[in-house]
């Protein structure tokens, strides 16, 4: 019985560490996606401003 409990405890600890690693990886990916979206948003803003400026000049 004791051996079975120890094996289960070890199994749960391994599963817990694996879950923590997955969570860490996902958080890193989330941060990368947020950074990418901010860069894209900035590029969109610059292009929109440039287009508006060019439209004004062509009138």
C-alpha cells in the first residue's frame, strides 16, 4: 500500500511539473503575440496617417 501511494505521489509531482512548464510556455507565447500585435498596430497607424496625409496633399 505504501509503495502504491509513493508511486502515485511521484506521478502527480511529475504531472504537476509538466503542467507548470506548459503554463510557462503558454505565457511566453502570449507575451510574444502581444508584442507582435503592438508592432502591427503601430505599423497600421503609421500607414493610415501616411495615407491620410497623401490624400490631403492630392486634393
